[in-house]
């Protein structure tokens, strides 16, 4: 069985400057490995046999580093965007996708069991599955609640907001491609709003393990520290 993954690696990584001034974000090192190599090693561990990397910005550097994947005993090929297509648009360019496949950002550090995530989606015959993570933000100010006359009617001292976020890791059924325009910038947000408007079911699967998007300098430094201290939790 073709156990396939598409890794989105075409962004410029502007939030991660100055680290991305020379290297594309997927090649920024987390301890001894580029973050994208960690992802590829993990997918190989979970028996994925074919990865397509969607590239645009500094594509030649990414191709030169990862090649055809033989170093990790996995097939790697590439889909090149001639213009930025956002997060979902690149899928429309890939002609040989199987019935179900994994899609993920290339800058994620997680201890997810990718095989279990894949299997649950396929077994339940879902159209689209979003891996979600509970997050909380503590507001560092006292929050004033006022009425139309600007009179104080309530007060919250440094409240904590709880919510679920998309992790940037998805399982996708090939039918989804019918909802994505060809060679047009089309993002995850646009696709989800279209699904909601069309009453199409999207499964949200909560995840309670470790997950971090390294897109910002603070999170990048945190991920590097966590990975270096707990490497065996991420790579077997």
C-alpha cells in the first residue's frame, strides 16, 4: 500500500527571521538535524513509503539536501509551485495522490503517532481530519468590561483563554481535491469555510502529546531545547 505524505515546504519563513535569511525554514537546524529531516525520519519510522515535498522558496536547496530520500529508505519527490499557492493550493498540482494521504507543514516538532492518525482516518472513512491541540493564552492585563456609556460593568484580572488550534497536520481524502481550484492561491482557512458552508463533515481529532510549530524565534528556541533534552521521544 502506498502510504503517502505531502509536506508543505514552500513558505519564506518570514516570522523566523533572522534564522531564515540564509536557509529556507525547513532546513533550519533543531539540535543536529534540520526540522524537516526530523519530520522525514519520523514518517519513515511510521512506515510511510512516499513523501512529496511541495516547494517554492529556495526549492533547489531543499532538493539538494533531501534528494530522492534513499538516505532514509523512503521515496521523496517534489512538486514545484511556480507562484505561491498557500497551504491547500499545492495539492492540486500533485497528480498521483492515493485515496487517502497525510498533509502537514514542514516546520513541526511533535511526538505524534502518525500511523495511528492515518489509520483512524482511513478506518472511519473521513473526508478530512484535522489534528488539534488545546492551547491557552494568559492575558497579561486586567480586562475592563464597559457598557455603551463607558461605565465599568465587569472586570477580569489576567484571564486565561482556552481554545483548540489546528496543528498543521491533516489526513485528507482525495475527494477534497474537487474543492481546491487549480494553480490558484487557496488556503486551509478558505477550504474549511467552504466545507462549513457546504455542510461537509470535517473531523477534529484532539491530540494530547507534544506539539510545537517552530515558526517564531521563541518557539524555535524552545523546540531546540526540548528536542536536545528528549531526543528519544521524537526519534526511535
